[in-house]
C-alpha cells in the first residue's frame, strides 16, 4: 500500500502558467502548500504559490533545492 499525500504536505509544480495557477489555488484550498518552478518570475502560478523558484530547468542545483522543499512533484506542461 502506498502512503497518501495528505493536506499539510507541500506539492511541487514544474511549470507556472495558468494551469499551474488553477492547480495551486485548488491545492491551497484543500490545505496543501505549493511551490512552483520555472525560468520566469511573477508567474500566474507563482503569484498564488507559497514559494516560486525562478531558474532554468537544466539548473540541477536549483532543481535539487526545489525537490528537497516539497513532498511530491508534478508538472503542468
């Protein structure tokens, strides 16, 4: 059996556009934290996320920091 990811956990999203924004709004209403990662700043999803990482997708150091800051990762593109 797998462990459920319960409210209170932090969800990570690669990508930070409109779809990420809708995801983040819904997740936060359910009690989850949300961190987003993309090369841009002040993005649609970043505006409603708890934390916005702005770095290139091939920046392995920043990707590792992002991954350490969340409980699970998904993508929105």
